């Protein structure tokens, strides 16, 4: 036989033609939603690495340089599904590596900072320096030129003409203001803008401005004087002032309304109220004017042409909702209204429309669509979130704060393995400039091109194509939440990118809080009657197991191992045994198993929180916990309240059903919290920001609970617990949140594990904190008992007399040494329990050999032997 015939040639999956591409990428193309008409064009661009988006699009700054937008710049319109474009990934990473990469990869932080618009201060430093240089030496002389120009304009218009002075950011100090002698030069001064100057002395400034007795509007924003001067001081000295620092005063009348309706301004200052044509106002923007009560001049008789009204951002707390609705109903021409919901007009968009039937657009949304969709909170004109940073922050840290507005994610998987840790990425400058629209004109999707036909050769791109006709100069947008409707909390999830109605979420939180506070059970006290299950003939119980430690360490003569599950009296399995597996193995209901039915109510984090909430409401030993899949609005409400009240606001996101802190993240960034939902269902739990520490490090405690019955409740606690220590000193520095060994304690899978024997830990802990461990132990026992009582009360269907199980219960102490439940684990990893000898601190208080751990467990569960365990 020739060498060539000895073995078949390896299969060559390299992409050489469109047919190869379509075959290898068939499922990826379907998942991405790429129209079949674009498949061939996509193949050619991928094969030839054609990035031609720059020929069709341009990127423009917007939001005062805090964002960028993508615009179609080609000479011809782009038809729906007419072309497809490749978008490169400028940065791909796993979350734990983000900060490290930004600090260490040359040029990465600079590129990301420019892309995310968080380097504005550095970009304009030179421009500002040039401006300052040009103004040096100007001082009073420069300001006098500005004032003289306005004086001449007024003189040419007639001596009695009203004056409007714009003196913003001119470096005016107290002495310069006095030197300007504004009251003498402008006896009819109605508006004075001194925003962003250097005024400091309240007495001197108010004496000078008080001479301008006809002032209607004054802006002193961003002057040092505001730290010492109250609004009352200003209003007492200016009897006709209607607008102060952009807000309406209690004296606001026709002039203020005329200003907001563009009837009054620098070109038309209007000294006489009679010259203000309020009846010509069609659009009136009263947003964010701190209005407590609408002026008397706000009436349908004076504003007879009013068609569009914006009253967002005003408390209007001196008028009832009914009075406001009655007032607005008199405006027969009013068709478009913008208002906070919930807000002064009530909590429901539908109720507002029922009271104001002439309204066709409410918060930018068609009234008929609101009624059809039964949406109570609507808003199409949400203000985008823009990155915030402080000048002293390094670029890398600014990018960390801004990146959640730009990130996208995917996971790698093939036929053999699913990547548990998601990959996050940032599209290049073109892709990242696409902003959100509910009515997007483009669609994007991540795409893995495999030129060698295998996942190992994959190159990640994002592909972009138009889904409707787009015209030159039109903004190119995408739906950030494509495919996600209100059934998946779309409106709440938009909070990641936009300022959504905060009042609504706070209200939802308050209702949820009241619901929890009204919940509590009275656990029934029944005496359990668990007995030994050993056969009366004295033969040993046959045990089938797939757990190596049980095979090695279960040595009691009352038990014998078997390799045939059908012959076993006891099935002790690490894998989940469902009805299908049970049937295929030939198992019966008369065999004991280490899995209770419906135990998900304990071991899945969202179900555990729900079980406790339904039983105890909101007990002190459970941190505030939200299922992000169902209670995002309530979480946003609590986050908003805590932020408003200056409370700590750090949260931890945990997957429903993953162990070993996989895909677990700590963050105080609301956008991050919401975006992390994209990598799988999670709970969001208030982070214990002030935990009890051991020699400066975080720790938690693993307890083993033995469950013999759910109803009546029969549970016992191992007399030994195990401490798990973080490796690094604890800190709340923002950059430390990416350090696994600072904020997490599970080190037997990640990091360096430093085992510490329990008696040694307790001795050192008592000495460090001057506490008695037995008192802490009693509070932990009580908490664990309550956790299982909640299960017994809420989920009695867990009871099965042929079930016995152990659960790992993880506990943390706060800085008052109060216990907090972290999670409950099914079939916990008992490697350390079997590996290390120790000494009981309760019960017998004698030595305990690690090799006897499963002898103790099986003796308790099946023989009613209470050695080294304590009933709860």
C-alpha cells in the first residue's frame, strides 16, 4: 500500500468560492439576518477585506461634541438592502482584562477616548489657551467695547429702547461690574447675562445690579457669588425680575412667557408688556424652568394660537393635576404636549389623552398608537446619556466609564464547547457613530468570518446594511434593542443610553417596596420524624455515585458502592437527574436521591430571592435583590433614589445559574448594569460595600446544610464551616472593581488559593475585632433556618420522602457582623471538606478528620447519626 493510500487526506474546509462561504456560514448568515440578496456581495467584501464605508458615510460631531453621528454622504440615495458594509472591531476584550489593556496596549486608550468623545478637554486645551492669550491685556477695555457696541445700537433705535446685554464669559469681576455703570448707561435694561464670570462679593454685586430696577431676566450662573448669595437676596432687590438663572420666579408673567415663546429676545427686548404678542405664540417651551405654578398670563384667551407645549422638568406642585388638565383643556388649538410621566398630570399617558382628547402627539408619540399599545409611559424625545468625567481622570478610566454606551457583545461556541465568558467589543469609528432610533434605517449584526472553515480561523466583524431607502445627508441609525419589545422591558432598558422618566421608576420601586413590606409568614413548627433507612435485615445500603470524593471517602460499613444505578438504594449524583434520564437509567421512585424536586427555588439565584421575598418580604439578611428579567424598572427606581439621596450605589450582577463567579460583575454604573443583561439572565444585588474584613481582606463562609425533609422541615448543620479569603486588600477604588482577587473569594478555580483552617481563622478574627464568634454563629444559624423555612412555606411541593440532600450555603458578614445570605448551592464542591482535618467549634468541639466528611453526611441523612452535625 502506498503512503498516499494509507490514510484519507484531511478535509480541506478553506473558503475558495461563494458556495464554500454559503455552506460554512449558513447558520451564521441566518442568525445575523442578512438578506439573501446580499450574501454574495458580503462574501466578496469579506474575502477581499473591503472596508468601503468611508466612501458612503461621514461622521459628524453632535451634542456639543459629546457624541458623534453617522450621515449618508454619498451623492446618490442608498436603497433598502442595496449594499452591505464591513465594520471593523476597534477593540475586543473580556471584561476582566479591559482596564489592563487600556493601560498597557499602546495607543488604545487614546483611540477609544477619541471615539467615545471623552478627550474633549485635551483636544480643546490648545484652542482655549489661544483664546486666553488673545484676551490677555483686554480686561476691562475689552468688556467696555462690548458694552459700547450695545449702547450705540440702542441710541440708534431711540433713547427709550429696551436694552439686552450679553456679557457671558468675559472675565468680569466685581470692580469691572461697578466700572461699567450699567444703570446709568442702560436705564431700560431688561435682560442681563453675566453667565460664567468672576463675580464674588454679594453686597457689591447686588448693590450694582439692584440699580437696574427694570430687569426682567438675569443670569448669574457659574459665578462664585452663587455660593454666598441666595435667590431671595436677588429677588428682593429686583421687583420686576421674571427669570433668574433660567428659572421662572414667582413674578413671572407675560414677559417670561414671551421669552419662552420666542416673542422676546436680544433682537426684541420688549420693555412694555403690551407690545408682547402672546396670541402669536404657536410653540411654547417651558421645560426645566422650575415652575411651581403657571403664571396667570398662561391662559387660553391670551395664548389663543398655542399648538405645541413643553412643560417637562417642572414640579408644578402648587397646582393639582385636575386643575392643570382643566386649564389645558381650554386650549382648543393645542395638539402636541410634552410632559413628565409620571408627573404633574398624573401617572398614565392614556389618562392624560382621555382628559385632553385634542392632543395628537404626546411626548412625540402618536396618540392613537399610545391607546392601541396601552402604554402608560411614553417618550420619543429622550435625552441621550453622554459620558461624564473629571479633568484629573486618566484616559483609561474615562473610557471605562463611557464604554457602556458603545459596547456590543457575543460568545464563542462550537459543537464541543460553549464559552462561559462573553467577549465585549467596540466597533470602529464609523460603526460607533451610529445612534439609536426606534425607526432605524440600518441594521447591524456581529459576524464571524472563517476563511479556513474553522472557528479557530474566525475573524470578527460587524456587518451593516440599509433596511429602508436612505437619502444623502440623512442620519444613519440603528435600533440598539433590535428584536426586544415591551415584553422584555424595552423602555426600561433604553435607560442604558437615555435619560428616561425617573419619576416613573421611582414610583415602581415604591410600589414594589410596599408590596415586600406587607409580606411575612408564620412558619409552622412541626416535629420531624426522620429515621434510619437501613434495611431491617442489616445489609448495607447500596450507593451509586458519579462523584469521586464519595467513591473515595464513603467507607462506613453500612454503605457499599455499586456501579449499576438500577441496583442502588441511594443515587448520589452530581449531574441533574430529570425524568428523561431517570427513565433511561431505569430508576424508580423508591430509590433515595440527593435531589429534591423543585429545588431550583433554592439553588437558582433569582428563585432563591423570590422565595425569600414571598416568605419574609425584605429581611435584613438578604441584600436588595432584583431579577433583571422581570424587575428592571424597580431596580432603576431604587438606584435613582439612592443616587438622589447620596447613598452608596454599588451593585453586583450574578447569572441565575452559574457558579464560581463566572460572568459576575461589580459596578455602580447604571448603564453597565442594564447592558450586562445582554450576556444572559441575571440578578442584580446590592453590593455589601462595607463587609467585615479579616486582616484587611474580604472573606465569606461556606456552611453545609443537610436536608432530610422539607415538610416538616428537618435540617441540620455541619459542625464545621470553611472560610474563603480574597487575596488582595479590600478597597472600593473604582479601578479595583476589575480585580478578581480583591472583590471575590472563590480562589480554587481562579487566582491563588490560600487555605486557612477554621479554628485558626476564628481565633484571629475574635482577636482582631474583639467579638465572640459563638454569638455570630448563632445569628448565622438563625438566618440559615429562615432561608429553609421560606422554602418549606412557599414551596411545599419540594417535599419527597425519598430525597435527602446537602446544600452549600454561602454567607458574608457586614461590618456590624450581621450575616447576609449570598447563595445556596446544589451538590457543593466538598474537596476542601475531604482534604483538610480540622476541629469543631460547636457540638463535640473535638477533632474532625476530612476523610470522614462523607461518612458523617451519609450517617446523618440515612442512619439518623448526629455525630458532628447540629439540628437547626
